[in-house]
C-alpha cells in the first residue's frame, strides 16, 4: 500500500535534498563536474575552499567557521593522540551544542543522506511488495560501535570510520566520483532489502550512536495527548528509529518520547489519524503516574 507524505515528511525531504545540493554545488561550480568527469575542462580545476561554504558532512567551513562531526573529531584526536586545533575543536563543540539542544538524532532524520537513501529503498521495497521482517534490533549497539571505532582509531593511528563511512560517500561520489564508502552504502541497501528495515540506522551507525547519546538532552520532543489516542499503532508502524521508543507514551507512562534514539523525523506525527501526537518544546520531568501525565 502506498502512503501519502505528510507535511513534516515533505519539509524533511526539502531539507534533506537542500543539504545534499548545498554540499555538492560549490565543488561542481568550481569545475569538478559530475562524478569527477569533465573536471576543469581544458583549464585547471579551481579549489572552492575559499568560498563561503565548502566541505562535507564530516567537516566543513561556513563563512570561515569550521564545523566538525563530533565522532570524526574524537577519532582524529584518538588517532593522533593530540587535541585538534582550537578552531576545529570549537567547530565540533558547536555541532554538539546545537544538536544537543535540538535533538541529537535530528541529524539522522533531517540531514543524513544515508537515511534519505534508506527511506527511498524502503518505499521502493513496499511498492515492489518485498517483505522484510520488522526485527527487534539492539539499538544501543551503535553506541558500542562508536566506542569501538574510537578505540580502534587510537590503536591503528587512523580515523577508521572515515575510511568506510557511507555518510560522506554520497556527495563525494556525486561530485568527485570517489568510491570510499560506496561498499558500505551497498551493504546497507542490501540489508534494507533482505535483512531488516533500517538495520544500519537503528543498530550500527556509530555517528547515529554518538547523536543518540546527545539526544537525551534534546528540547524538541514528540508529545502525546492521551485522550485523543485511539491506539491504532500507526505511529509505531511509521517510526523511523525503533517502534519501541513510542511504547512509554502509548502506555500512558510518559508525556513525551524521551529516548535519545528519536530522530524528530515527525513520521509518527504525520501518521497519527487523530492528531494525538505533536512536537513540543521542552523536556518535562518524567511523570510519576498516568494521572500526572494527563495534567501535563
Ligand atoms: S518517535 Fe516519531 S519523531 Fe521519533 S523517530 Fe519515531 S517516528 Fe520519528
Ligand atoms: S497513531 Fe496516534 S492514535 Fe494511533 S496509536 Fe499512535 S498516537 Fe495513538
């Protein structure tokens, strides 16, 4: 059955595509062409690094301010056994503060191209009638993967995830024709079709694990109106992260989806037929009882 896209999902698609274009456009305009073909034509290929915006999702420069993905920054420090330059460290801290305040995994839901591809494959799979089991996956495993990646980087003296990361692979492939990360991307697509929905994003991605930890402080949360809920389960079926993270609110034990795993993707809000779910700002204390939940 085909699902129509809700308003939040449409907004999310616009942001996901905008971010992809934002990262691809500067090097393309500087003459790198498409997939590394026709780079520079007859002349020398210019470097776009002097422009107002340049980089990848791992590290970029916005009007001269460097931004670093926090896992990559820790990997580099572990591998080199030294602190990053102060400006780079500030760039990583800026990312941590912004996503930490909004919701860590908003990066996964609104920015990461791997999620965009995963959702595309999921939609194609449903259209083609390919069934995959909705397995319970160890979603905290990705935090362990993040720790393992840092330890391994320290051991081998190289930021190991950056070598196989599928996250930057999309725009690097589109612009430069680079194949680093393409194998990981292919494995993710195969797993999506044959093993389990969103296996990579739910259980394995170390960057998702890093943002999952930050998500515990996020101020943008999905809240429920228990009186409006008819327990149809459409929200859990739509959830991009893991259906179990909605269980406490549906059971009346909490007023907001508290799990750091929530991507603030809004798929549950879009799917709810009674508008029982909505986004709210703030993180009320976990209520002691159902009575307290209803007062909120
Ligand atoms: S709980 Fe809702 S907003 Fe959070 S990941 Fe699931 S579908 Fe997205
Ligand atoms: S989709 Fe809405 S009405 Fe259905 S179970 Fe979820 S919150 Fe309740």
